[in-house]
C-alpha cells in the first residue's frame, strides 16, 4: 500500500524480475494500481460477514442447497434444531432428508422444484421430518442466489406447527358451534349493525322463509307491522 502526493492511499501490486542491464545484473519492478479491486474485495468480504452473522443468528431455519443437485451446502443452527439434527450431519446430504419420504422420494423434493420454477419470494407450506420420524408444519420462502459463481437456492423455514394446530382447533370449535345452531329447536339469527341478517338457522323455515331468502335483509322483514314501531327497532339496534 502506498500514499500519493495528495495523501490518498492506494493499493499496488508489484512484480519483480532479475534482468541484465548494460552488462550488469539488475532488478526490474513493475507496479499496478489494484485499489479498485481491493475495495471490491473488501466490500464483498464485509457483505459475506454480515450475511454470515444474519445466517447464524436468524430465528428461522435457513438452508443453502445447490440448485442443480439439491445437495445441502450449509444450514444454520435454527434449522438443525427444528429437525433435531446436527448441522454437520445435514451438510453434504440431499435436501430430501428434510422432508417425509412420501414428499421426498426423488432427487429434488416437490417444494424444491416449485421454488426453482416459480417466482422468487413465493411461500409454500409443507412438512419437515425430524430425526425421530416426527413431522413439523413449516412455511418455506426461497430465492435463488449466486455464491462464488455457484447457483444456490436459499430456503427460509418457519415453524408453523402450533399455528396450524390452533387453526384446526378453532375450525373444530366453529364446526361444533354451527352444528348446535343448525340443530337447535328455536329460531336463532344474527344481524349486523344495520339490522340486516348475517345468519339464520333452519328454524326460519317454520315461518315460511329459507335462510337464503332473508340473508342480507332487515330483521323487520319477519315482524308484523304492529311490531315495526320505532321503540322496538331502537331496542333491537341497541342490543346489536
């Protein structure tokens, strides 16, 4: 590294050779300014260090796989913990080891192929298999990138097992509630803030209507004219 007359630092590459000059042995040295190259290398090194830090500390699991072969090149500790394996055990293995046999019985798993052909940033839901044979529900967001001229697929794995279980439990609870409402002996309905029906159970058929006929219509539709008074309507709206 040298310093110019105006105080700027520059990186130089020096190449020397022994030559004969005017009958005597002499040294020939040539210098090449490599400042731009060194800056590029430094920026790349810093970028790789930042990526490595984010990679290692990420909460979500991250896997880097060769886009052509599907072999795992690297993975972070979060992914290893998700599937109950050691990082060293996974690196160098096909990415199909991450998925249940039914989903990973080819060289490239179905989700891996989808990420290769579909637009980047797409999120796919699938399962990963643990060392003990259990499964976890995950969302995988992937994107293609190049590392040292090598085409890679980076996948980010987010564990959504508990969320899926909660969704299933809620769906079952709603289904049970709906069964009770549908089989009730009394007319049950709900209305929105404007007094329009948002739900009616089948007992409305006792009044000559079908639920479909009244959905979206005002509840006053099923009341006699003498019950259309302002006080009654206000009381209903207040309860709503």
